């Protein structure tokens, strides 16, 4: 990166370290932090939307819709994450390619499954095998977002489903007495008040989501844990200008600090949100955040 | 969510269509990127090593456009058969077990020796703890030898296990271990006899990809015939390495 780094063997101490920490590989490592943060930033709202949809479906009066919502919550919550990430993504990818194959290559006469192989016509490949590597990476990233959102959406749905039922009956009863319809009660009374009951559960989910980001590597996205392992492994002088021993401990220590710092910042922000949400509301949360939420009775404190 | 998928699909389609016109066929080459000198990531983060040079030369001779992709060793075969890339060029020895699932070209690396490396001479290789990379021919050999097998996802972790005393010895390709032994300054050494395993290293392909297999087979043959493959072998593995006749 710097001109002085042209011959690393002559360097020592700090200048060696600066050159070492700015190799192309390390730059890729730093970018991977951006990938992880972007994944979290995109996944959280999408998962929340999945959760909201799931919770609304689960409390629907239409039986099939309710079964759908409850089924989604029960099935996705019950399947181990790692099985989900290994199986579901390959199935989703092949499903997309199969649909494109049906639409684009109606004249194809060979079977799609040949022994172990999954074969679709070249035009149906997703992304096309002639696409640049970054297109493959973007596609992999969105598969990851979708999978994370689906898994965490099920947990969020359960949290929101509980939160919607935790809004005091007296509140909805009053709304009904004013002549509001079921939809109006939901929109005007339940949704604005449920967040305070949902937030502790949702903040837990956010923390778990942060820590689940290393699962990205299972999906083929080169995340920070992959790079930490690759960069930290022993490097012999033949194959690098910067040979070193087993430095994985230092790289993982750095990741530890990153994750701890990130979860701590999240806690502070979530605390602020909690204070704002409970403003003027008769819950324990508005007085002291440490108290258990949801055990309060309706009425003045 | 639907819009998300659609936008991605549209993005991939337009980008793909633009590229598809300029190249007739793109072959994606899958590798591990953690097995020097066969394949590794250099300081710039690009795939480098013996197999990088062989792969690039094969593509040139076969007039293919090639793209390198790295993938975890554990899932390198499943991702090939589900079509994420088209070949495996990752120091994968040709064995009967693998041949049942995927196809191989002729070997571009002669049947090579595997060796044990340990911190001292007096290690019991037949009943001690021996580390190896998971799902390799070396791991299979250790399991059959009667020693306790300790498997790791990457070859580097298998070596690290010996350094920190978790395993008595590591068993891997001799050409992979040689630079590590050289650089260890006497801390690690080869012990016991070398073991010949497998039928050499070939390019792994889907069984349904007969055409690509023939193309690459011909390209490997032409590299063997004009001696350029031997030059690369000597360049990356030293003067004493085995070469093709």
C-alpha cells in the first residue's frame, strides 16, 4: 500500500507492523467488518417485518392464516440454526434455479438431477456462471440476509405475538367502547403500546443476531471470523513477505473486543429507546428498567 | 422480501448478460486457498501457488475464461455437485471413494508421498494421537493405522495441534509439510517412513460434465508433453520433487 512497504524484509518494529496491517489481505479483513455491519443493518428490519407478519398471521381470526403463522413460528424456532443454514440455503438456491430453468429452458430434455449432480441449463444459473465474482458475492449476501431474516423473524414473531397480547385488556376495552373496529383497535391502541413489552425480547434477539454473524461463512460469505483464521494461521517465508507464527489468538482477541464493544453500544442504544418508548406509559419500564416487564397491572402506578 | 429477491435477480441478470456476450464459456475454478504450496492466498488476498499457475495455463490452452473461487474444504464437493463452481483444483487426490461422487481428469500432480511430522523422533505413530485435516486421504490412513485420529477443518490447525501438544504427530502431504519443517528451525521434524497414498492429484468435476473433462484432460496432456508441467512442479516443489516422465 505504501511505497516503503516494497521490501518488507528490511523493515522492523512499527514500520513492519504498519506494512503488515495494510496488505491486500488485511484490507479484505477490514471490509469484512463492513459486510457484517451491513448484514446486521439490513437483516434487523427485514426480520422485524417477518416477525410482524408472522405475529399478525398467528393472531388472525381466519383459521388457515393463523395456522400458517403459528406453524412458521413453531417450525423455524424448532429447527437448529446450523441445520437451517446448511440445508435451507442450498434448497433455496436450487429452488430459484429450478424456477428459472422451467421458465427459460422449456426445451431441455435431460433430467435436472443426475445422480448427485444438480443440472440446470446455463441460462438458468443463478447468478450466471459467466458473472463477475462480485455478482456471486452480492447474491450470496442476499441469500444470507433472507435466511437470517427468516430464522430471526420466527423468534421476533413469537416476541411480538406475546407483546400484542400483553397490552392491558382495559386499554382495548376502552377503545372498543368508543366504537373502534378490530383493525382500528389494533392500529391505534395495540401497536403503539406493544413495543414496550416487545423490546426486552427484541433486544435479546438483536444480541443473538450480532453473535450469529459468524454463521455467514457457512453461507459462503467471507466474514471476519474466516479472515481472522486465515490471517492468524502460521505463515512460512516461502509464501508471504510477512512470515509469522500462529497469531490466531491475537486476531480472535481483536474479534472478542469488537463483539464486546458492539454489544455494549447496542445495550446503551436499546436503553435509550426503552426510555423513550415508555415515556408517559404506566409500566414498570418507565420507572426502573431493571424490573421485569409485563407483570404490571393496568391502572395508575 | 419479494422486491429484494427481484432486485437482486434483476441485478444479477443485467450484469450477467453484459458479460455473457463477451465470453463464450466461463469456468469457475473452486479451491481451498489454505494449502501452500498447492494453493493459498497471497498477501494481496488473491489465490496463488502451484495450482493457480497450472489452472491459469490449462484455461489458456483450452481457451476458457476462468474465475477462481475459494471454498471451505469440508463443503468443497457438495458445492461442486450443486453447481456453485465447475471444477475443484485444490490438491485433491484421486481416490475410489471420491470417484463415486465426482469425476477426475488425469492427474496433474504425480502420486506423492505423505509424511508424519512431530516435535521429536521418539513418537509412537501407531498408537499415539495423530492429527490430520478432515475428509482427506491422510485422515483415512490414520484411522486405519490404529492411531487415535484428531481431525481439523484446515491443514494449518492440524499442524498447530502438534505445536501445542494436543497431538503427537501430524500426517499430511509431504510437500505441504516441508516448508513448515524448514521454517520451524528444528522444532518440528519428519518422523517414520513416508507413505504413498492415492493416484496423484487431478481436477475434480461433476460426473455430468464429460465435455469439460475431455477439454481439461487434453490440456493437461499437452502440458505434460511439452514439459511445462514439470517446470511448474520444480518451481513450486523444488528440484527433488517427483516429475512426470
